[in-house]
């Protein structure tokens, strides 16, 4: 074996950049005892539950039953726990699988096995190198998730990330007592996530933020909310980079004068996520904070919000984010069931969103189910200039609306934003788009006029409730301007039948692109056909 492999740093670099599965690491570890320790450290570094650890016991001591739970078939000897202890010392992260992964979860140990394990080896001695713990994901049995005494046994100076859930009927003061112990028992804590999945009244907690000044991530989410006193003290967290809050009326955001006298300066905040049943709560919070470095903001609300409330929210984002660093914004309504009469007042005109045009670095802008977006060409043209580097833009609404945005404005936006890959926008595609005058003098390498520059990034186009007709030449124009467009979808409006449907446009577009790729003579003929049809204002019958 080469002497370089005796250097742990080199072995770590090989394993982290070359291996593609746990089997590769196991095979590597089996080749030589000299490289086995670093390989095993990587293999055990992250675990989603303690099942694999228990399966280190001799195979005649345990069995996996139909419920995918590990049970003991006999009591392990004290010496048989040594391998469990040794591999547990290698674990640094005990967290659930990342969202979006669909890998099969390993079996989970029965509660009696864990009780036996913790009786033999307290968690701090069993996991001396633990830095990240999701207590709810790993210990989701009622006997453990509600046992804050067991949770405290995991606290150690090396613990940096902790997530836990507040069980039903647990008094708020018990949660506060637990958190109050963090500065002394887990002084290295940097990220804290507190949540609750149960229904009923929210649990309001008062966190000792003056003792948690090292936090760079704080998430108090789902059915847990901060008290008005704690919200007023958030500004003490000078290192806070990520903040996620669930806001309820009981937090006093609309009533507490202390939150209005002096804005909270969140000087290091990079990401802010707010969830509330009423949009006004999010607006009230944003009016009380200053975030000079904020790059991402996400807002979700439940109850219907009138256009004037939407306007106030957008203005609060404009005033809170006092720099041009914002790159992502999402405002979404979910489980929204407005009164039928309010549909008449849910039109959201362009001017409500104009304050956001100051954020010239936006990469993602998503406005989902907020109402009926009534945008115009002037706003779309200005957005193409302000958000020239946008990657994803969505004005998504399932409510039917007749859009005043023209097909030409949509083409101008999508073709000028060269990084745009995902667009959701309702527009009027019943009339032939006008040629872009700013491009009429440009020429392709062959000398022919090039009226539209190809935009090769756009792959997904959701046209919402857009109307379309043959006169617009939609599939031909889309094939010329967006040759890499692979997904064209729309909402179906009940009772509305146009002379051309978007599923037909999608099929024709794909056929044209395929022909274009296969026929060497078509690259000139298709654009020329489209441009000639525009200039002559003469659409051939049956095109």
C-alpha cells in the first residue's frame, strides 16, 4: 500500500470525492486496517436513526419483525455492546433523511432496546462526538419525545444543532426550563429548531435570548410561537443568519408598542421565513425589523388577504430589506378559502408589485395563489429590465382571470432574461405577437434578420389560464425562441373551449423542435416562415 494512504487527510479526500455509495466505503475499509478508521468514520458520520447501530450486535441477539422494528431475541452480553459503543462514538449527525430523498429507511429499534442501551451507556458518553441531533425524528416514540430529561442527557459542549418537538399538553414553562439549560450544558449550540405537530391552541414560549447570543439559526415553527417579549428581544441575536417563525395573534405583534418604538436591527440575517394565519401579522413583523443583508424571504399565510393588505405587505418587504441583496422572494397563500363575495375584490394589479422592482439581484420570485394577478405589459417590460438575472418567475393563480399581458410582452420578458428556466404567467395568446422593434436590426451569422434571440435556458412554461388561438402562431414562435422548452402546461377553465388548446401547442412545439434538430435545412426555413407571416400579416390556412 502506498505510504500516502497512511495520511488520514488523504484518505478522507479520496472517500469524500470518489465513493458513490456506502458499499464502496465498506469495501475500502475492508482492504487494510490502516485505512479502516477514517473509512468507518465517514460511514457512521450521519445516521437517520439508531437501527444500524443496534444491528452491530451479534445477529442472534436481534430480529427485524414485520413492523420494521428491531426486537431483541436474547439479552446481549455486556461485552457484546462494545461494537455498538465504538461505532456510536463515530456518529456526528443524528438527523432525519433530507427532504426529497426517497431512500428506504432502516429498521428502528424497539423502545426497550433503547432503554437498555441508555441504562448501560448515557447518551453523552455513547455519542461523545455528536454535533447535530434531531430528537423528534430519531426518538419519535411517545415514551421518548416527551422526556425532556432524556433530551438533556444529549446536551454536551460539542452539540451545535438541536431540533426537538414540544409534545401535547407540555406546559410552556417546561420548554423554557429546558432551553434555559442550553447555555450551561450546550454552550456550543448554534442552531435551534423548536416545533410541534399537534393541533389545538399554539404553545407560546419565552426564550432566554440574552443567553443564546451565539445562535446563527433559530426556527420556532408549526404550533409553537414566541411571546411578544421574546420577539422584541430577537435583535439581541447579532449572529443570527436564518430566522423562521410561526406567528399567531397572541404574539402581540399588532398590539405591542415596544415593537414599534425601535426597529429590530438583524444585521447578519440572510434568510427569513414567516408563516401566519393572517397576512397582517407578517406585515407587522416586517415593519419592525431592519435586514440589511437579507437575501431570501418566504411568507406563507392562510386567510384571504385583500389587495390593500397585499400592497402593505409588499411595501413592508421593500422597507425592511434596505439593501439590494435580496435574491429570493416567495409569497404564498395555502388552504385559502375566501368568502365567495371577496372574489370580486381579489384582483391584484401590477402597481402592488412594483416596489419589488428595486431588488435587481432577484433570482427567484414566486407569488402563489394570492388572488387574481392583473398584470400589464408595462410591468412585464420593467420586470425584464429589473430582474434580468431571474431564474424562476411565477405569478401562479388557479383563479380564472383575463390577462392584459400580451404574447409579445411574455416573449420579450422570457427572451431578455437569459437565465430564466421556469416561468408561470397568464397572458393573451389569441393575437399574433408584434415583432420586437429593438431586435429588427440584428442579424444572424448568415446575414438574415434575427428578430428574436434564442433563449436556450427556458425549460418549463406554465401559461396558467392563458387563451390561445391559431392566429398567434404560438407553437412556431415558441419553437424559434425557446428551442429547449420541454414542459408546457396550463390550467383548464371549465366551460371554456378555444379553437386551439395548449396541449396541442405543446405537441406541435415538440414536433417542430424535433424536426429542427433532425433537418439541416429547417434552421433557416422555420424562423423565416414565422417572420414572413408576421410581416405579411397573412397566416396560411391550416397551419
